C-alpha cells in the first residue's frame, strides 16, 4: 500500500494554507467549514493548483517538491479526482468522457457496464440525470488507474435517495481500491460512515488528526467539537463558572489550562427541582421547540441568565414523545462534558 504524503503551504486570500497529512490504508477525511482550505488541498495534490512551497508524494512517486523544483503536470500524477460538479465535458458523450482518459474502448465499455450506465453511452451530460452524471464521473476517475483517489464533496448535488445509492457505490470502490483516498466534506455523518481517519481544516490549517472513534469522542479543539455536531459550547473560568450558560460546572482535577467546555445535545438528563442550584443543573427557560423528523429539539437557556452571547442558548434533543412541560430542570453529566484549551 502506497502512502500519500502532503506537507505544503500556499497563500490563499486572507489565510495561509498549511496542509500536512500522511495516509496509506486509512480512508482519510478533511472535515471543515466552507472556505477553510479543504478543496484547495485536493487541487494541490491533483496538480490543478501549485503550492508556494512544500512536498507531495505517493509512495516514491514525487508529485511536487519545491526544494528540488519538481512539479508534475496533472496528467502525470496518477490521481483520480471526483469533482463536486462532476466536471464532465459537456460536448462529449458518456463514452467519450471516459474514453478520453483511458484511450481504450474495451476498458471504457467495461466501466460503463460496471457502473450500470451502458444506456448512457451515447448521451451527453445535459441529457443525463444527476445520478447518471455522477456514475460517469466515477467511471472516468477510475479509467486513469489512479494511485490515489480524491473525493470533493461528491454528494452535494444529489437528492437524499441518490446520495444513499451513490455513497454505497463509492464505499464499494474504496473497499476494492488498493491505495489511499481523501474525502472532503462538511457532513460529519458522511465522514464517519466513509472514513477511518479525520483531520479538521480550520482557517487554512490542518489540525486535530485522529481516528474517527477518538475524534468524535474526544475532539481536541472547539472548532473540531462544533464540526462533530456539538451544539453547546461555553467559555469556562478557572473556578468552573460557565459564563455563557450561567451555571457552575464540575471541572476535572487537571483543569488549570481549560478555557471552554462542550456538551452534546442528547446527553442532558431531566431531574427534579430538588437538584436546583447543584453544579451542572439548569433551571430551564424554553425559548423554542422544533420538531424534527424523528426527534424534538428544545432550545433553552438558564432561567435568569442575562448573557447576550449566542452560546447562552442551548440545545436539548429528545424523543418526540417528550412533553415540553416536563422539561423543567436539566442536568449535565460531568463524565460526558468535553473540555478544551482552545
């Protein structure tokens, strides 16, 4: 199994892109907000963009090395890139879009059959559905016999049903693929299903690289916690006062450098009024109730909390059978709190 090594820097508008990753058998994910540098990292690997400095290699195959003035053109990099918008040639049929990469009619027909798009062979992208275009793009990506696969938010243009179908197909491809892959996404559930290792892009810098289980259980930064779906974050003083939430928390023994705390919306426990005033207990003042498809979202704050911070509003997710009238006091379970230095 070849290893993808990336250690690059590139000035991108208001921030400096600093990407450093190494992956081989892992299915690696870049998780981050829009504009954080995820797609730029892929474009640098593929040769579409040139870093200002650094090094990119697949095994012993050096793609870019600024110190030795190496910068292979994209066509020589053996990189399979699945673009967010498919990037099919609009004036070419499905057959031609694939064949232009592999230059082998037998191989093209094999890929059309593999992705069940033989009936699209003579159709141009404008005459195909989104799912068909995606399959053609997948076939074209594999036509180059890539050493690494790059997936740039591959499901963003698909409806929920087709998203599920294409995701399964891509997971099958990755299971068979004997090489590293990198998925760019801002969907935490998608990343969890498809990848083994996750790194966060935050303002151009790759941070908090962990295996997925550790990443979701113990995100290292506030930015990581938010990307994993943690909806409740507060600044914390050295004595444990959560200034945004307006309550006192129980801090762990080694808490000198703790600045923030986070708590997941489905971890709250309902308690009786007798617990009022205890550390980690909210007297709930409901601000809004939102019924989701299979759950009830209760937006609340600590009763009497005068903080104007957006983080003073907390989220509690419970079953749809829960009556709002029963949500008077909620408790934070100390063992489930997450603490952050930054």
